[in-house]
C-alpha cells in the first residue's frame, strides 16, 4: 500500500543498526539521493519512536481507508471488523499507551509529508505543532486521558 511508511523505517533501521537490507551503491544517483534524504529525515524521529517506528501511522491510515470503504458501501460491517480488529490488536500489542501510539502516528505523518515532497523543515514544524495538540488531548482533562489504552 502506498500509504504505509513503516516499511521505510524498518529499511532505514537496518542501515542504522549496521545490517543493511541492500547496498545503497546499487541505487541510481537520483534514487540514492532520495533514499539518503528520506533516511536522514526519518532518523530525526528515532529518539521519539524507537522500535515502534511509524507503525501507528500505518495502522491509522489503514483503519481510515476501511472507514471510507464502509461509508461508501464497499465494505460490510462484518468486513470492516474483520479488517480493523486485527489492526487494533496489533496496536495494543505494540504500544503501551495512547501517548506512544500518538507520537508514532504523528512522526509517521510528518515523514509521510516529507516523502511526498514537503521539505524536512516544514515537516518538523508540522510535528511540533501537532505534538502540542496531542499533549493537550492526553492532559489530565483531555479527551484521550479519559479512555484507558487497553487490549481488545
């Protein structure tokens, strides 16, 4: 799926950990430049997302696609649940809190914007602005703090 970015993160991770999935020299000049630039952008988010990478972004986007398909009548309620419940379970297995999930999702969104031709600085600004919104939602009286993060 074109909306998934966690695969990119995992590929970059293989380079950061010294076990590259492929030899960058095999890429043509334009592809190598794009890869190196995207890897450098994603690397800025490593301290924030760690091993979770951009998984929450992918989950969020896939659930969103399913919601749209259901709303358009392209997916039954049963089909919607069949596709989305495993995604939710995966989120609850991989993340310990709404905050972890939100940060992974937000960082994935910022990386997605960069990958789709925004500049790196604008995506960092996007992250910082939206992180303030996430902090508010997770605050003591915020909408997300009222609902526990728990497995299905």
